[in-house]
């Protein structure tokens, strides 16, 4: 650790040296993000190291077998968790959520709408994305909603209302500085009093993992 409790780059390199493939599941992008010094980048690496400490390498079962990113399709073969929440104008909290699931040994298949490379400029990309999200939100056994502080995220609010009304298993979190946090709290208090609104992403992830069934939910 350097002054102020920040992990030094040399320390990270030493901890990760045993890994045989530094380009394996999103590891290299996480490490590239760290040197920018932002709180989000620092948190990413801490989550990565937590996952390593619990599972070692390779992660068991291998993360690529438990991860579906839009526009790839999920066949519903295992309990699944959809990462719902902001993308545009929001940090990549989805990456942190996946690492946190690894750190607690969750077997869930993660359904992630956030693409590593979105085809900006392609006329049909938005339609494809919306259709994918619509389908996979309904396939998921649990939907994790995280509302970060950086944006209002109107689409996520719409999806939360729709799936709260459906009675879907939900885990909901809103950063204390999320501008519509009170609305989320009050709407769920009336519509879904069984749903706790967590203050941190980590608590939201733990709540989602606790809601996962042992087997995927049968679909009509």
C-alpha cells in the first residue's frame, strides 16, 4: 500500500504474476483502468483481488461459461442474474458486480447488457439492444438493479417499475447520492415492500445472490 491506503502498481503486478493469462476474462482492461487514480478504477482492482483471494486462478467454474453479454443469447440452462441499471454516463459498475459475484463464489450466469464495444452509428443497433434486454430481463431468475450517482437512468427506472409489478425476484440498490433515490424508495415501499433498497453495490450483489434459486425458473 502507498500513502493513503492506495494499492501501488508494483504490488498489483506482484499479486497477479502467477496468473498464466493476463488477457483472460477482462483482467487486462481492469488493470489498465487502475492507474488513472479514480475511485472507480481503484474499486475495480480491489474487487478483482477479492475474487482472486477467494477463488484463485482459474476462477471456478470458468467465468466465460457463466457470462452472457449482449447481443449473445442465453439458453436458460442455469440460474441467471441480469445486471440492470445505467450504462450511458455511468461507470462500468457491471464489471465490479461480476467480480463481486466471483468473490462470494456465486454460480449464477450473469446476463450483462453492457457491451464492451457498442456499434455506434449502426441504425439497427439500438433496436437490437432493446429487444435483447426485453427478452433477457424475462429469462433472468433474479434482476439486480443498481442506480449509480452519476446519471438519472430513466430506462432502468422504467424497467424497475415493470418488473416490480411482475413480481420478479429483485435486488435493488441506489447510491446515497443517486438523484432519484427517494423516488425508488417510495415507489418500492408501496409496490414491493418486500424489496430492500441497498446503499452499496456490494450489498446489492449479496442480496441478488441470496435470491438465486437452486435451479433455473421454468419458462412457459
